[in-house]
């Protein structure tokens, strides 16, 4: 009890001394206090330093209130000075000059410049930004070289904020390769991807193939694969097949399989379920790639070059067209223009049943026909014929002057007869 009374009397006596000191005429500089010291609001300059204000503060675990010199709101004590911090209100870039690498944003706040990041009270440089020493650079595994932050040896920038380790660096054991997931130390002492994983293009990661660990479908890099039970596997209607010592997912269902509706045929591009309840190519699409794809013919709609599968085709103005310097000679063929037979009328093209003179004066095959040599077209399904020998497709015959699938076979595209 005596100690508390003595403390209260000491504080009171300190205040009295300050007040009486001011009354007997000390200068404002002699009256001012430093950061954290008690101050007198009645003085002309209560605090000595810039950006200090005399505030009333309550002592911890006490009801006693004292006046102390503290930093203005929005200022922090840095290097023994009260300085503004990132996030303060500003009107112009010069209002943010208190901190290096800052600017005034559109919403009038001091923010870090591009390629700098706010860490604590300062803006630290990212990869490619200026620095004075390595400790300035924020990304892990980065160094300051010639006053620019860059990644250390055996690391590459994966973003401005990250330096990623690279594959194929030297190692003595698997432990030396732990910076990259799914790696091991190979027999020739290099960090390589484990089985079921593939090195990324930038060589900073190992991506899961069929059988590799995954979290989402996008993790699995094999075409037509998915993530199921945290493992990469082939999608429905696809099976894994080893090609060049790597798994690929190959389609198991092809044209001609039974269907109940169009959705059952969705696994084959540009196909549909026919009245006979089998998957077949839509009109103006031909079988392609071992019955697994229906490719659009010339002038049919497309969205990218990938849709136009036939030789010398490309997608132009959303239509499959011949590439420059090539000309269409049939629904599915483009030839170099200088090798195409010129004409002025149909008779110039010889066989009037299967060929004709086009608007641009080239001899071309009629629809449902295919060019066999420079001047001969042979019919596909529904093409005109008068003998079986003219029907080009395997398992097709001439019936009623049109090529059709022979008995025991069914048409699933203009260019394909299958058993059924």
C-alpha cells in the first residue's frame, strides 16, 4: 500500500515539475519530449521529433493516465523514426516517397510498385526487380546479382514470386531431389521423374501419367485421362495402351456400336445414332482414324484446324477449306493447284458420271466420289455406278446404279461398310 502511494505521489510530482517549469519560462525546445516520454500539452512543442504527437495514454494494469509522445496515426516506428507505412492515404505518388518502391493507387492508397510485394512495413523486390543485397529479394532461392533479383543456380523463375528447382541437376541420393515431387536420383546421378510421371516443359515439375497421383482431372497429362480415387486413369470408353514405352488412352468404342440415342455416340466426334440404332457419321462427315472420328468434308463447319483432319485441309472462316496454293478435287482431297487438270466445260473432264468442271475451271470429282489418279474418279457409297468393279470401298457393290454396302454389311459413313 505504501509503494502504491509513493508511485502516485512520484507521478504527480513529475507533472507539477513540468507545469512549473513551463511557467518560469523554459524555451519550447527545452520543454519537448522524445518518443515514449511523458509530455505536456500546454507546451508550444510538446514532442521534439517530426510526426510525434502528445497523446493521453493509460498505464497498463492501472487507472492512471499519462501524456506521452507517440507516432501519428498511420505512422510506425522504423529505424528510430516515425514513418508512414504502405496503405496510407495519398493524393499523388510523391505522398508515398517515405517508402522505396511505392506509388499512389487509383483508390488513393500508397501501394507497392509493380514487381514488388508488401512484406511487413516495406515493399520487397520480386524476380527481375532492383535490389541492393540478396536479403532484399523476397522469393525463396533468389539472389541479388548486379542489383537485380534472379533465381539461384539450378532454379528457374516459375513466376515473379517463385524460383522453382529444375530437373536433371546432379545428385548422390534420392534425398538430393526432394525439392521436386515425384523425383528420384537416377543411375547416372541426375534428378529424374519417377515411373508414371512426365517432366514438364519447363523441367520444374513431374506431371502424372496413367497410374500417377492426382488431385483433379487437370493434373493428368495423358490425353483422354481423368483423376479418379486420386489416381490418373483413362476416361470412360478408353483403355490404356503402351506406345513408345508410355501409356496412352485409346478409344474402345467405334462407329457401328449399338446406341439408344445420340448421347450414346457422343464419344465419337460428329456422329449420331441412326434409325437402325448404331453410331454413324453425320451427313457431310467421313470416317477417319480407324472408326473413332467423323471428319468434316470440304466447306463443312469447323471451329479449329484440329477439326479438319484430311490432308492439306485447314479451318478458315469456320469452314474446312484447302490450304493456300491447294485446290479441292473431291469432298475430302486437296491437291496442289498447278497439278490439277484445267477445263472449260464438263466434257473436258472425261467421265461425266463421276467428274465435272468446277466454277474455277478445275476438273473435280462429284460428291460421293474420290480421285484415284490425275484424271479418274471412282464412286464411294451412293455414288453412281454401272458395274461392281467401279465401287471403290471394300465390301461395297453396285445396286440400282449406286454403290451400296453388300449383304451382311452396313454403312456407318459415306466411306465405310462394316459387318452387321
